[in-house]
């Protein structure tokens, strides 16, 4: 049996998590089977695409051992606490929390799953997110503890699976779709990233990672295909500088796709609400 004090602190934390979650209208988990396919890029740019549509948005960096959101937004400050609550960083108008702000630069975090889950719980229970339209959780690759914890505690209503068109990534994305189904996340969408590279010199398109893998996968599993994002050198350069491309180069093809995905998802929620009302 659990020690009564432990049980009480668990119950208190659960209560605080429920309070946080109840104030966030839509919760999106971004994950994939494979690393380096663009989860963090998609999480960050989608957050600002929602922001551009006038929604209040937050990003929860749930990649505890490889937190990249702070870098992609050039947030280097230390965390501020107020009345035992962590104050999320505000960057370009969106809120953000990342383990990177709690770690000395370059230091690895060697933690087993339960410790990583504990931090995610704290990011929900003890961060003052306030009222939000969207909270996006950026997850590490694979189907490990982080996604289980996010599914149980944040209760996402939309899973966005990121894949490149390449078979090795699509196979892993298949696992991620099945995971989302098992976790009973009500809506699942696939984003294909790094689909085609337009040569900045001659304009020819090179399909570096192949083409169409994400769309085919979505059709096979009967989930929503949300869009194909090309490879754009500026997307990489800007992300290294901490500036989301969707804010910096709003008319680039990459930004246009991000904005269309955000508009689609927002419309989806509106329709959902209508069907609940009738
Ligand atoms: N569409 C794209 N065009 C150019 N670079 C991209 C694109 N998507 C991601 N990248 C770059 O690829 C790298 C890996 O992306 P990232 O979002 O960190 O992947 P993940 O979170 O899945 O590990 C980053 O340097 C990022 O800037
Ligand atoms: Mg990442």
C-alpha cells in the first residue's frame, strides 16, 4: 500500500493537473516513430500558425532528455517561480516550457522513464499556463514513457504524427499511429515533412526522401492527411537562430502549409463543437 503522505501528494498533483487541463481548450500531441523527422519544427511552427489566427497557444517540451524547443525559440533564460508555480516563458506571444531551461548548457540528463514522466506531470501540475486555446506537446521519438504520460495526464484530443516520405520513417510512423489508436486519442493526423527540396539555384525539385509516403500511410490507416512540408534551407537556418519560419517568412511554401494545417485543425474543432451541440 502507498504511504498516506505519498498518496495525498499524488492526489493533490492529479487535482492540479485536472485544473490545468480544464483551462486548455485543445490539446495536441506531436510525435513520430523516428527521430530527426521534424517533430519540434512542426510543434513550434504550428503553435505560431495558431497564434497568427488569433489563438492563445502554449508549447510543452515533453522531450525531457533531448529538449529542443528552447533552442528553436532562442530562450536562454532561467525558469522563474512564483508561489510554487513555474512561470512559462513567453516568446513571440506564445507560452513555452522546456527542460532545457532547468539544465546547465550541454549537460546530459540520464534519467529512467519514471523520472521523465514525473517532470511531465510537473509541467502540467505546477506551470501557470492559465487559459489557452491550444497546448502542443512536442514529444521525443518512439513510443516510450513520455507519450504514455502525456496521453494519461494531458489527455490530448489530437495526435499529429510526423514522418518523412521515406519508408524507414513511414514504418515507424505506423507504430506511432497504432500507439495513438491504443491510447484512444480521438483524432489522428499525419504530417509529411521534408517532402521535396526546391533547388534555390535552378528551381528543380529533388525528392531527397522520396514522395507520398505520408499520404499513403494516412489513407491506409484511415486517418487525416494534414499536409506535405518541403525541405527549405531557410526553415533550418531560422530554426537554428530561434526564429520560427512561419513568423519570419510568412509567404514561403513551408509557412503556407503550416498555416493551412492550423486552419484545418481549427476548423475541425469548430465542426466538432457543432456536432456536440446538435
Ligand atoms: N522542412 C524542413 N526544411 C528544412 N529543415 C528542416 C525541416 N524540418 C526540419 N528541419 C531541420 O531538421 C532538423 C531536425 O528537425 P527537428 O524538428 O529537430 O526533428 P525532431 O524533433 O523530429 O527530432 C532541425 O535542424 C530542423 O531545423
Ligand atoms: Mg525534437
